[in-house]
C-alpha cells in the first residue's frame, strides 16, 4: 500500500544515531535561533503591507497569527522532544502517516524555506543598495547588477541581483563551516535586532505624538475580507504569518541539541512568545504615532498591497506626509516622522546588518530537512554526507545555497511571502495530526514534554492553519497543490524506488530487533 510505508520510531532514532550530527546547541542558543529567524523580514518589511490589509487591526493580525503559531508550537514541542532528530515535520509525518505523505510535507517545506530565504536575500539587497551604498557611501550600483530581470517591480535594465547572490552564498559558506560558528554569528545579529526594535518601542509608545485616536477605526476593512481576498484582519494575519516563518527551524536543530527533550520545547515556545509580544508592541508604536489607516479604493475596499493602484496613490504623497502603508522601510520611516531621523537611519542599518541571520536560519532549516530526506534515500544519498572536519552536511548545504542564490538573482521572489506561507501551514497541520496519532499508536513512549489539552490544542492547530490558508490570496493557494503535483511526479519517478524503507533497509538498535521485523509496504 502507498500509505503503508510507516517508518518505526526505533528506526528513525537508530538511523539518526548512525549518521548523526554533533550535539552542540543549548536552550538559549535555540531560542536565539528562533528569534533570529522570526524577527526579520516580517517586522521590518511586511508591517506596511499588513497595515494596508488591516489598518490598525495589524495588531490583531499579529495576535491571530501568533496564537495559531503558539498552539502549533505546543504540538511541535511534544513531538520534537519525543523524536529529537533533524527533519522536523517531514520526520514526524514519516513515523505516523507514512512515506508518501512525509514526502509531500518535506516537499512543502522546501517551498517554505527556499522561497523565504530567496525573498529575504532580495530584501537585504534593497537595504544594501539603497541605504548603505546610496545614502551613506554615495555609490550607485549599476542597474544591471542590482535588479533581477524577471522580478516584479524590479529595477529597469536589471540583469542579476548581485548583492542578493553574494549574501545567500556567504550565509551558505558560514553554515558549511560549522553549526556552532553559525550559532555564535546568529547570536550577535539577534542582539542587534532586539536592540533596534527595543529602541523603536521606547521612542514611539511614550512619544508625545502617540495617540489612541489613530487607532480609530480599528478595523477599516473588517475582520474577514472574504475567501481569497487577502484583506481584513484575517487576511493580514495570513500574510503576517510570514513574520513567524522560521520558528519551526528550531525543531530541525533537535539532532544537534544537547538534552533535546528539555531544550527544544524551551527554544520553540520561548522564542515564539518573545517575538509575538515584540510584534504587537512594535505595531502599536507604529500605528499610534503616525497612523496606519489603509488607502481605500473607490469601492471602500483597500487597494491590494503591492499593487500598481496603491503605488500610484502613494506617489501623490511627499516624503514628509508619506503614510505608513506606502513606506518600504516602515519602522525607520516612523522614527523619521516623529523627529528621530538619526535613530531611524540606524534602525535601517540594523535591518541591513541583521537580516542575514534570517537567511542563515532559513538555509539551516532547508538543509537539515533535505539531509534527512537524503538519509532516507528519497533524495540522492551523497547529499547526506557529513564533512570530516566541519561536521556539517556540506553537500546539501552547497546545493541549497546555489538554488537559493539562483532564485534570488533571477526569479520574481519579491511577492512570494504568501506562497511560502502555504507550505508552512500545510506542515503545521500535519504536525498536529502526527502528535494526535502518536498519542494512540505510541501511548507508552516516553515524552519529556506533553502538549496540554491535546484534545483541544490539536484540532485548534488544524482548524487555524486551514483557516489561514483559505484567507491567502487565491494565486498563493493554487501554488501549493501545483507544487505538490510536481513533487509527486518526482517521488514516483525517482524517490519511491530508492527509498531505504521500501527496499527493506531499516536501521535498528540491537535491543529493538525482532526475529522478523516487517517493513510496512
């Protein structure tokens, strides 16, 4: 049976032990990993887009997306502590629902991490060329080196987005030389980001220009904008969800974590709660000082974020009265508007300096999932080689980095946050299902962390992810099934026949061996 290839838990743990990665990460480093990936493009770039969709209800959108992530994190925490190996949702699905569904989850996570890493690389390139080169150094990078030819809204005459390529390859190299080195580098960048956002909160919330009147109307586009509309607080939450993409990367580091049963739940839930509180405070500071009302169309519905219609409306404003929803560097713009131009410029620099940590963790998550899929035989086995000196999966890291750099250089990644979200929501739903299945099929297995009220948290996670998915723009919803069909073609043409489990190659500890250990086919 296609759905019958369920990999035993003992086999997953034994395979991880035989071809394993060294355990070097603690709880604090995991929290920094989560914070490093979560605080990034979403808060620095998507604040304006979220305000255009929901107005001051942006705060509610952050809370909705954060709440769904919290219940998902509770599910992740139990299963990641129970199965402390790389692979995240892919591995969890393999152990409960079988190989083909595990492949679809791994394939969806490829979409999530690769698209997101490419998008953040392009975002970093914008800060580098605009803020650093132009504003501070007075250097104008030739247009053919600063814009992608296929990028929507890209620079006219662009041939390659060279800065995006450079930063993607640089982060790839850093991951290749060592996980510990990457974690130390990430800790420095997290400190910069948290300091910058703390300064923003301290300068906006107590500001004389802060007024609760600017939150009225709180929901100019309503709570629910309608199926496929992508507007309203729910539509904004579906987009803002990108601001939380990456907290699940903590679970992909379980195999490289000391005492994962304790540290992985701390890293997951701790980083998520920290970021959610930060996001809501930042949104309150931005809206309360300069306002956050969307620019409405003639039908009383906000113009779509990133649309030509919105761009034309924004062009009618001067820099002195530019609305929040029109700014490409929303937080720095807020500080300039309330008289803190110097700090605003510094915040722009902080975003430029700190965004590489997001790329780093997205690449980390992508490589670890592909590493485990390779270890299972579903991807070329050479990809799971571990470097003798660096102790990292250098082959798959290099392959991933090249693909991400190529996408950042030539492909239209600027509007793909919603597409990345589609893959993430699918993976989160499958994790919740896997936890509930394991409560039945492996009821006696040790659990260092148990999801409280799983009978409620599990279904809430499933319902929440489905609800957000159907509030994505229609084109983003269509990408996931199309990407999934492509993945299934690859699975049946290549991976299924090479699967270790399908060929009867199952690693087991001696204590777990049975006289006839069946492979469920």
